[in-house]
């Protein structure tokens, strides 16, 4: 999986870049059809913003955006949101041919 880390209005430290790349390598664990991840850091005043864009097969795109005073905390919050999106998509994709298998009504 290809991971790109970039920034607007700031420089990404080597430590932050390595941290983000290491954590992003776990995305295929949540959804195995992840092709690439783009992580963009930005700063506005005192808040740091982190945007994570993950592209999967069949033109599936997942986006998570978070703001925090600390860039690491912004990344962690966006990562958690993205993990939720990937898990939800994986479950829907897995259970689409068997409605009701996830405990919801509508299946046999």
C-alpha cells in the first residue's frame, strides 16, 4: 500500500511522518482492498488539522478530517474515524448477499 504524507502551511517533522506512515500501514487490516492512503496536515492558528484520504478498489474513497491542538492527537482521532468507516464498509460488503446475518431484521 502506498502512503503519502504532506502538509500545508507547515513542515512535517520526520518523527510525525514516520508515526503517520506506521499507523497508516494498519489500514489494510481493517479492509484488505485498500490501495493507497494520503495524509495531509495543516495548521490554522493554534489548531492542527489532519485529513486522511484512503482509496480502495472500485473507486471507493474514505475520508476522515479532524482538528486538535496537537498534530498527533488530530491524526489519532482521524485514524479512529477512518477505522470505523473501513470496518463498517467491510461488514456491509461481506453481508450484502446475506441480509439479516448481522442481527438486523430482514433475513432468514
